[in-house]
């Protein structure tokens, strides 16, 4: 029995997921809903698509994620929602509270990247000793003019927020954001509840290419994110994390556990604390709801 997967949103990520889905055994495309497109797989409404599918990928514009995820939950359908789960921590928390059955998975695909998986295995095995520092670099070759300083935090840095939480099995306690005027690079300094210091460079106009790096520094050793073989410079995240997106989809189709709605809430809550720190210039405490 092939899992019938519906896709809401036929933009960059929706199209990419559709292409990947076509190469995965055990699943088939049930249809696509996007008010902007028509074609052989087009379905006339989100409700009709959710009804026709066994499981749904939400890859529509960020500010529509919450409503579509809620519609999937109301229909009892599993849903893989591209990050962010919602455009506010409050909305993301409401979704987390509305998903006791764990039907929601959030698209933090780095957890499926072989290099990150290897890094986590190393941390979990204790090979580094107690983690002390994590250094992260997140560079895009370019970004649209509307992609402002807040978007860099809410849309880009959110990947490091989730990846580092996952790597360390820890939560962030406070954040400071340093930046230059305009859309220049941002430098985040975060401290976890366990005392690990994390720095994240976010630069979305790096020009030379897409470049993501991560190094965990422990008491007795360090380990760095292994880059995929082949290109040393990537066009964007779809190329650099192609293997991760495929593994994420394979795992989701197979019903394996993944980043939950709660993880989606925490990522947005920490990113919002980063936005507060950006505007205040002050060290900002991360406050999370009780789980
Ligand atoms: C984009 O939305 C992504 O999720 C990419 O992974 C990230 O690198 C990029 O900066 C975001 O804009």
C-alpha cells in the first residue's frame, strides 16, 4: 500500500519535495494544492487535498503554515510542515498543544544530514568529553531584498537553533545578537542551560555560495561537521542538503519520529528572543512554556 502524499504549496520547497517524492518507494503524489497553479496534479482546495491524501506536506508561504497544519490535525492526517511551524511562538505553542498524538513533524532537515548525524553520534558517545563550545556558520549566497534582519533570524538561524538543541540535547537560556548596519552578517552568542557557549554567524549575502559549518568543542576533543563529497561551494540549501531532504522524507513516509511541533515551538520562541536581542542590543533571556 503506497502512502498517498498531498503537497500544499508548489513554490521552491513544494516543488523540491514533489521531485524527491517521485523517487521514493512506498509513496505517491495524491495531489498538489496551490491557488497559483493548475495542472495534472492540481487540487481545487486545501480541504479537498487533505481529504484525498493519507499524509500532507505543508510547503506554502510561512504565514499559512499554522492554518494548514490545524486543518490536517482536524482531519487526523500526519503532516510534515516546512519550517517555521508558525510565524509566532504563541501560534506554534497552540499547535504543539493541539497535537498530543504527535501527527506533526517540522522540516528541520539537518537532523537527517549524514554529517550532522555523525556529529551527534560523536557527541552522544562522549568522544569529545563534556561539550564546551559550538561554532556555527550559516551563509547564503544571496537573499531577496525583503529578507531583512528579522527574517535572517526567524528563517535562517532557526536551523542552527534546532540543530544545536538536538546535538546537545539541551535548551538555550540566553542570547545576544551583534550585527552591522543594513543586511550585513549577524553574530549570535547563545548560552545553553547546560552552560555551553554557542556562536552562530548568519550571513545571507555571502556571494561566493551556500556554506554551513558546525564544530563542537569538548573538554577532550573537537569534531566538525563533515561536508558532503563533491562540490565545495553550493548554490543553496536544496543542493547542500539534498541527501538530508531525501532522508527526512523517507523517514517521515516510514512513520519514524522526527522534529515535533514542540521542537517547532521552541525554535520559533528562541528565534523571537534573538529578534528581541537584535533590537535591544542586550543579552536576552529565553523563556519557554512548560511542556
Ligand atoms: C531558507 O528558508 C532555509 O530554510 C534554508 O535552509 C536556509 O539556509 C535559508 O537561509 C532560509 O532562508
